[in-house]
């Protein structure tokens, strides 16, 4: 007898063996127990989540001659045995990807007039139903709406948005969730125990995660690893080698190279990965996952529980995360996600990957908000380290503003006057970077006596300016505090600055954006600027 793949050999034969779809199992079992079986079902979900398996299991259960009390099939009657053997005449499967024409649907319409040869129901399972042509859908509509009492349709698809509304409205829809890594790993452990395969827990967890929510994909990867090391214990390192993956130490080294903008070091790590025969698409996918873990650690709030790794690895991730800011991690993930999409269709994967790594190491090559913030952070670090000494090369405000001089609180009239003179006030700021970022804001005086800066979040350069003005170090908004100190000195009164995105609007009649506007409002006359 030829070898049978594990995902086929261990396909669930009763509802209790279905993992990760309890909400659907409970509903279908209740329908069977109460004899409230519908005539048309739509199973929706990503690949490998159990749509076809559930369709076959449901077909088996509704035709079972002596079902159990909970609605599960007995597995012993003639209908159950023929269903398990795949020889049931009551279950007709059709792949709409290769049978998507009107003639294929007409064949079904002709067949439904004949009752089942055994059991109560005749079940039609149409997989990848979104591949049917428009004419085929139209031909199926009437039969799908009012089939004979002994006919049930089960449609399965990964892309429900491609189905006509007329089809969706005639079906009971069931959404299959992506299966968690814990559930997949538990199922893989059952399979390896049944097959007598020794495997490390760490390898099991990695294979489960590599399945990306798909039970079938995870079982197929396990099958591949077992075949690669047939008769041997399957360790974590062996699983990495079999799947063309990379250990986290590689990602740690690569992240450090990118953080210090070491292009030669990053390309050296890539050369090592290629030399080991790793698959670059999988390498980038795993690197994105590694950065995702860094992002969760950096976000705080006890996110360590969401990581599928040992406490030692979590501790090492915390050390890595301490060296990075969240906007920087966001940029890394964005660049690598774009790279991952390009690798799918590229014939020069190594060259494309090298370009991506160089882009990560050289944020000045991009002009998006994330790369600008990373460059500003880098400049701050160099300033603090004394690397830049020239005043012309110091665009940032001091990293730690000195304590404010104890001025009295500003009166609303004083704040209004400050806002009215804003262009002149702003010209006295020494930092060119600060002046540039402030020039992008709309400025007003609030009724509470504060200066309000409002940035348009629809504009990338204004989002960057907002991130600059709200940049936090040592739990202090250092640029905001420095601006408040400067304004307080100008007004000889304590000035508070509020900084917001455009979701919080300030009174337009009190906003000042230029010296021309300020003069016009102060004098009540129109100001005309002429070039000479």
C-alpha cells in the first residue's frame, strides 16, 4: 500500500477530533440532535482550517443510521463505513476551480432529482465555490434556494467577497477561525505519539507557528520534517534545517547590525544564511515575526504572555527591545513586509533581499515618517555622546531641559498676544529643526490660557512634526518642555503648550499661521505682499 500523508491519515472522523472550531462543531451537533438541518451551508475560512473536513464529517453525521446522543456519527453503520472509505454515493464533491462552467452546474441540477441510494440525504460539497463563473452561479441559484428535501449543499471558500449576494443570502454562513499555535501543537503531539516519533517541544512549537493558523499546513510541515530525519529524534535545530528556517540568534545579530547601520555586517549575516541553504522568503517571514515579538515586548503591558518562547528568550528580547524605539520597529516591519511581497515573484531573491537590508541600515534613503524619526533619534544619541560639537550640526533641542524658572501663570491676554506674534516669537528659537517642525502647525490660544499646536494627520510631514514635538525620553516630552521654557521666558509668565492631531480642532478665527496673517488680523486690514 502506498504511503498516505499524515493530514489525510489523521483526518477527523468524529466531531471530538476537530480542533479549534468549537463554535461550529457545537452548532452543527445541535442541528443534528434537534433535526433542524438546513439545505445550504457556506463554510468560510483560510486554507487548512477544516472546511472540507467539517463538510465531510457533517455529511457523515446526518446520514448515520444510529447517531449518538450528542449528534456525532456512530462510525459503525454502513453509511459511516462508506463515508470513512470515501466510497459513499451520498456525498458528491466538486472542485469549482476546475469545474466552474454552466455545464458542470447543470449536471448537478439533473442529478438532484434522484434520491439517495442509502441514508437520508444527498450532500453536494462544492470546494472553492468562488471560482464558479457568473453564468454558473445564476444556473445554481434556483436549485440552491429550493432543493429537494433530501438534498443539502455545502459550499466552501477562502474568498467569500467574490460570491454574489444572491448566493450568500441563501446559505447559512459559518466562519472558520485560524487555529491557535497551542491547539496546533497539541494536535501535532497526538500525531507524533501515534506515529512513535520522538520530537522536542521546542521543535513542535516552531512547526505549529510555521503553520500560521492552518492545521493542514502544520501537519504537512511535520510530515516533511519526519521524512527528512526518518527514524531520528526531531530536534529544534533539525526542524529549522528541514524547513529552511533560521535560529533566533541570527535574527538577533542581524537586528544589532541594522540598529547600528552596519551594512557590511548585515550583508555578512545574509551571506551566512544563504550559505546554509536557507530559503530567503521564509527567512524574511521569520524575521518579521521576530520583530513582531520585539514590538510586543516594547509595547509593555505584560505582552510577554503572547510570546511562544522560553523565559530565557524573552529576557534576551527585552535586552534587544531596550535598544530600539517603537517607530523604528514599525519601519523595520513595514520595509520587510514590502520585501516579502516582492520576493514571491522575484527571480533575483538575494539581490532584492540585499536591497531591503541596505534600506533598513540607511534610513536616509527614505523620506517617510518612520525613517525620519529614526534619523532624529540617531542624531539625538550622537549629540548625547558628544559626537556632534558644532552648533550648526545640532538641530534638536536639549535632550534634558533644565527646570523652569518659577514665573507666574500667564493671563489669557498674554497667551493671546503670544499666539498673535507667533511668527516673530518662533524666529527667536535657536534650533532650526524646532523652527521647521513648529512652522507646520496651526497655532492658537485656548480659553484655558494655553498655546495649542494642531497638526494635520493626513499630511506625512505634519505627522512627522507631531512625532518630533511629542518625542518622549526618560518619560518626558523633552521638545515640548523645551518649547514651554522658551515661551515662558519670552512672555515672562508660565506658558503651557498643548499639542494635538487634527482630530481636535481649534477655533479657526484665532489661529495664526504666518506673519502676513498675524499683521492682517492685528490691523484689521488686507495685507498685500509684492515681490521686488
